[in-house]
């Protein structure tokens, strides 16, 4: 039998109004183009329950028993990298035949969702404490302060697109739990290296680093690109420069150069790329570059520059606007962080 279309709430209320006005079920049905039985059912419901709202349907019985739900939830809790196929096989061995979509729906009902495993640096306890200290100290800083920061970093862009990802099933706010992350190290292979900066007002300069960067080269990059970026972005007086604790950045000569130029530098905790919103901007750039599918190094560099310039100011603004949320996430994940 074909499924009939459900009556709108307005139509159901109209039936009750006409009934109260003294019209018969047949007359109401003719006026509204409905069957007499449909009109009668609505009127009976209203008389019994004083409402015409639809009640929750019982629906089809659950494919997975409560015991089975507990089993797959416990399995995912122990190993979030378990695949839906693994769970299908586990349940089949237990006598329950289900599909992968059923597994997905069941896990979502248990508060789990499939997410890409977060790539995080390997952390020591001293790093964890420094991250928490930074987050707590700056949690109440006004949004205007973060808007007056120039964020900077280096990144490597691969010619054949983004790195592969792993998916995990996790609960909300558990992205930094060790089970839900992929540990990474600082250095790895790549095709071209870029230095860039940005603020809430948009992207700053982006340059390709063609040689192995050392302290001298880094200071040359800052000398040629930092102040011009600040001017182009129309930064307010007293703007702050952010860079991480790479040895080139923290070298005595670099610190002295920054001091002589009277640049304010944001004190930064080590091994904390997820605290830097430019990581989100790098991802935005890498996605855009991968979509262009560059076939050689020259094309890769050209596309990087073109796509960087196309990134809207609103994207940069949103990355900075949510910085307090980023700090809150660090504090909220302190239980997970301390397990590294």
C-alpha cells in the first residue's frame, strides 16, 4: 500500500474548527477534499487527547540488541580506529546480521561520530603544562587583542595534494585524546617550503623558501616581509608578532633583531601548532592547491601564490574570532593532554 501524505497541522486544526462549528464529517471532508474516515480520525483524536499533534511512532524494532549496542560501544571506546566492517563481523559472529549504515546510526545514537584523527606533535609533560598555562593566562583576553596579532609559520606543500587521513569514532570534545590522534614529528619530506603570515584582516605575504632555512635567512625573510605585511594589513599601533619556538626563531641573534626593530613578540609554548590559527589557513591553502592538481614544482608554486591571494578576509577573520574557543578546548582537554 502506498504511503499517504501526512496532513499539515493547519489542516488538522481546520477540521476541528469546522467540527466545533457544527459541520458533519461528510461536509468537512467534501469542503477540504478529504476522506470521511480521515476527518473522523482527527476528530476522535481531538476529543480523546485535546490535541491534533502527531504522537511519536514506535518504528521498526532495533536491529542491534541493547547487549550488542554495549558491545560495539565498548569496542569503539577501547579502540576508536575500529572500522564499521570490523563491528559488522563481530556482530555476525554473535548471531546478529547488520549493515554498515546501521552501525553508523547506532554509534551516533551513543554520542559518537566519525572524525578525521587529529595530527598532533608528541608531547612531554612540560609541554602540556606550558600549553595549559598559556591557555589559562590568555583565556580572558579581549577579541580585539587577537585581531592585532600577525600569525606566522612555515609549511611544506606536497605536489600531489593533501596527506592521507585516518578516521576515528569519538565523542564531542575528545579530539585530543591519544586514542583519537595521529602522533607526528616536526620534520618530514615535502616538495616546496613556504613562509607566510596573516591577521584577522587577511593574508599577509607568502614566499617560497628555496634553500634550507637558517637563522640568517629567517631574519632576511622577516626584514623583507614582516613590516610590509603589517602595513598592507593596516595593523593598529602596538601590533604583536607571533612565531613558534623553532631554533631559528629563538636564536639570540633573532631575538636581538626583533628587539632592535621594536617588534612585540607573543610568548609562545613549544610543540603547540594547534594553538596557532595559521594551521587552519595552511589547510585552507592546501585544499585549494590540491583541487588545482599541479603537475610540477613551478606550477605548484604559482598556484600556491594565486590561491593564497584569493583567500577571503572573512576566512582569516573567522579563524581569529574563534581563538577563545580554541583556548577553551585546550583547557577542556587537559585530562587527555596529561596522558601523553
